[in-house]
C-alpha cells in the first residue's frame, strides 16, 4: 500500500537522478551549476533536483491539482532560467551554458539554425523532448510559454480563437522565409538580432493585449512558430488525449483549456483540437472522468502515469540544465 502511494515519486526520483548523473559523469564541462563552484557538490544538486521531481509528481498525480501545480512548477522553471541568464549577463559566466549567447525567444530554435546553417544545442534539446513526450515542451518546458500561461490565468473564456490555423501557418512561413532571406542577403548579426527582438516584443504585447483578456494562451496558440511545429510534430509520439462516450457535452472542460483545444466541435468529435499540449488541466474540469490519456494499448491510468513520469523527470532535469 505504502509502495503504491510513493511509486510515481520514487520512479521520477530515480529517472531524474539517472539522467542528471549521466550528464554529470559524461560531459566534460560541468553542466550542473553547483559543480562549477565546488567539485563534488553537483551530486548534492542532483539529489535535490530529483527530490523536486518526486515532490511535483506527488502533487500532480491527483488530476484536480494539475492546473495549480503545473502553473507553479512551469513558472518556477522560467524564473530559474531567466534569473540565471540575468546573473550570467552581469558578468558571472558560470551561470551561462557556453557563453555563446542567443536570444531567449523560442522562435530562435527554428530561425537560428536556418540562418546559421547549423543545429544549436537548444534545437537538439527541443527535438528530443518532442520525440520523448510529444507536446510537453509547450506545457511545462518552454522558458517563454510560462509567461503566456500566467497572462491567461483564471478560467478561460468560451470565445473561440478564430482563424488560428491560418494565422499560425502564416507566422511560421514568415519566420522561415525571413531566416532564409537574411542568410541569403548575408545580413549582419545586428540586423538579424533586431528583427528577432522585434518578434519577441510582438509576442509579449500579444500576451498583454490578448492572452490577459481572453484568458487563453493566444501567444502560444496563434503566434509562436515553435508552438505550431509542436502541434504538427507531436504526432510522432504515441501519447494522445481523447474523450470517451461517458461525456455528457456539459462543456465544463472548455473553461480549463488555455490552448483553445476544447471548443464545442472538438468535444462533439471526442478529440481535443490540434493545439492540445496534453497538459492535463481539463481533467480537473470533467466531473464525469470522460477525458483520458491514451498510449498504445495501455489503460488510461497507466498512460497518464507514464506521461507524468516522462514529462516531470524531463522538466526536473531541464530545470538543472537549461540555460543559455
Ligand atoms: S508556443 Fe512557443 S512560447 Fe509557447 S510554450 Fe510553445 S514554444 Fe514556448
Ligand atoms: S485539451 Fe486538455 S490536455 Fe489538451 S491542451 Fe486543453 S486542457 Fe490541456
């Protein structure tokens, strides 16, 4: 009985510990922050971060707690990321990954490699998370999306975000075309950086002007090209969300989805829209337990547990490793 209660935290603790221990042993330059200050102390940090992962999964194993704890841990992740960046930029370069700075805007994950003609560490990290967990990048791993999640706080409005498919495809094509043109024109770093900053500021304005008002993550759903890539490429991973026949069409779950994926038509079709990130918030809004995780032949409970184990172990590991 006792073992069953602590099974998920124990698995997340072990998985996070193994993942970070591998990095600690195999990578030559210390990647765990504490190790950069005192030899051997990286192991203490790995232990504490693994405890953090166990704590988070223990809170989130109850679906009713997911909206609150996902917000807390995603915000924490982003604050740790940006605090390290600010300290690093103030001259303490131990807080930076390699010292080769790039703008902390998700769009750079796509535009950067096109412009430079080579993959970056962040792009490889991003692709690995999509392969392992499908869309979890956009529900608890992205340093930028956490702010859109905060801006859209409270119960979502029932207003549908119209033309989202057309708008997000246009932005994606625009970003790719712009990166190709800048490369082709041999545009200097200054011009490219200014364009990227303008794009980032545009994103922040969308959060302030639209996400805040609509109580939906308008920036992530309609503007961010990485979100669009996640929406498409998440399908290489077998995790899915579906609505079973016990659904009474009460539409209560709509208020819990910040990704505009549970509109009346989606609920009638028994499947969240393409913008679903498998965040799990809607499970707390369904009084009939009709919304379920799916993974191959697993039961919904097993599928959800596996999803929590993978995403939270990855979230905790990235908390220790993600910096620029
Ligand atoms: S849509 Fe963009 S900003 Fe939002 S979580 Fe995904 S990558 Fe981050
Ligand atoms: S449908 Fe549910 S799991 Fe998917 S994004 Fe919306 S709230 Fe999250």
